[in-house]
C-alpha cells in the first residue's frame, strides 16, 4: 500500500500542467531521459499548430511579465520562467519566455508540456535555434529572449556577444544582456569598456 501511494505522489508533479494554462489540450511528458530526446520528435509528430513548453530557473533580471495590463507585475522577479515554442508544419515558428504567473490561453491547440527539464539542456536547445539558422530572425530573437531570463543562458549570450559573426545576433545578445541585471552581464560590459 505504501509503495502504491508513493508512486502516485511521485507521478503528481509530472502530471501537473502550468497553473494558469487555459483552453489547452495538454499532453505531459518527462525529460528525465533528456530534453532533446523529447523535444525534437515532437516537431516531427506535430504538423498542425501546437505549443511545446516547460519551466526553467529564472535569472532574476525582472524581465518576465505578461502582455496585458491586467497581467502580473512582479515587484520581485519570479524564480522560474516558462519557455514556449510555437510549432507549425513540423517546425518551430516562434519562441517565448513568460512569467509562470501569467494566464496563458492556448486557444484550444495542443500543448506538449515537458516536466523534469534540466536548465543546461534547455540552453542547448535554444542555442541551436540561434546558431544553426541565425537568419530566422523571429526564432533567434525569441531564443535570445528566453536565454536572458534563464540562469544558465546568460553565459551563452555573453559568448555569442563575443564570438558570433552574425551582426544581428550579436546586437540582440548585447541588447538583452544590457537589460539583464545579472552580475555576469555587468562584468562583461565592464570588460568591454576597459578595452
């Protein structure tokens, strides 16, 4: 009996969807075996519009919010961010990062919610949308916006700002770092100014 109860309790976090996700057909999966193992096959299986989402620890830069005036205004930055990918015709067409306190209306389309995402694995997925096809400005901008709110993503943006040959990606990375309150971003800009 104790074993059955323990299994039910252990499964609860996996089954839970974001608390303010509405009008969605939610399918919950686990990234315990790796985010890429769950993420990329969803693109191949998803020809109609859908969303893929998960949460990651937030960098604490205070950039997370909701679109509408009636949305949440954080006096203190949330500790997590929701990362969402819009999928259409087997490809990601848009990437967004929102506060976990936003009411997210999926408009009746499927939402593949991935639990157990490791922050470093999220960074690797987002990085691929910037480095593999930086000409896709909408996706690259969304990936950069998601990286700057992720604790693990700040260092990737610093590296992009230092090394990328793509002027638009460098500009977006620098702009996002400039809005960040992360001490690593500040140290990066201090180092740039000393040169």
